[in-house]
């Protein structure tokens, strides 16, 4: 198996060089871009396993670069880790709403970055195989391998966080899940984001699911559960 290829989008050349040095020591190959325009040029010419994306870039910022990647038919499933000095909660929330997979705040240790990259690549949603897991609840169907959600035959557009929350709720359908448990399912690691952030995304998920969203029940003082109502759940 070849070494994973990462695209490092960072306009600070010294930092990019340091990041590249440490990642190559850890077994990764890296290519570099200093702005969003060049990043898309690189994406059009190579197949990357992950993008490390700085927020403060010349021209279009990292949030807009992320938005464009997630809207692109070919690049939309590439894992993205934001690498930035902006550590405010609102910036983290915006990043996750746009579909990033993780968020590393500068200054950071090379080991922390390497571990986060490894964790994201392990759960890379693009990995397929002969086993295709599908979750169903009435007219709602979630294809995990293809990262797609349909409701009564119509495809829904969910953010990455909404998708992961829906998968977590369906996998333990009928079971009450705490906000902490859901947060762990979404990000896999402990982080400083307030668990009440889950409430905002649950509200938006319910809205997108329409009547089916009513099956996501609030468990007072704990969190949420997806009501069974006689629906099925299976893997094929």
C-alpha cells in the first residue's frame, strides 16, 4: 500500500516546511499550496487522501476553500483538517458545519497533528469494499459507504456533522444517547466544544428530515434517541 498523499494548504512557508518534514517522517507524502486557487489546481491533477487547510489564506479564505471542495462532485469526499490560529468556538462550529473532519489550533505539536491525521484517515468515509452498510427507517435510507441519504427516494443534502449524527442515532435506534456520546461519535476524540452544540445540529437535521424528523425524540436531561416506530435497520 502506497503512502497516503496529503495536500497542505498553508501560506506560511516556514510552517508548511516544518509540517511537511514531520509528516514525511511519519510516513506521509505531502504536496503544498499557498492559496485556494493553487489548491484546486493541485486537486485537479492528483488524487489526495487528505487536505490540511489553513483558514487565513490570501484571496479566498480556508472556509470558502472548504465550501468549494464539499460542493465539488469529484473532491467532496476528501477528508479535511483545518490548521489555523483561530481557536474561537464559533470558528470551529463554522468549520464543522462546512464539513471539515477535524480542527487543529496553532501552535500544535507535530505528534498531535500526526495522530489526528491518522484518526481521520482510519475513518475515511470514502473507503468502500464488498460490505455495504445501509440504515433504513421507513422512507429514510442512509448509505454509509456512499455517504448519501435519501428520503422517499429524494436525496437530502446534509452537512458532515448532520450525517454522522443521523448514522449514530440510527445505529442505536430506540436507545437514548447522551450529548457526550453523540459528540464522541461525531468527532471520535475529546474536545472543548460545548456539547450543547449538538442541539443546534439536531434541530437542523430535524428540519431537513421533515415529518421523519419527529422520530428524533428529545430525552430530557440526557440527549436524544431515534424512535423505532416499527422501522427496520440492516446491513447488506
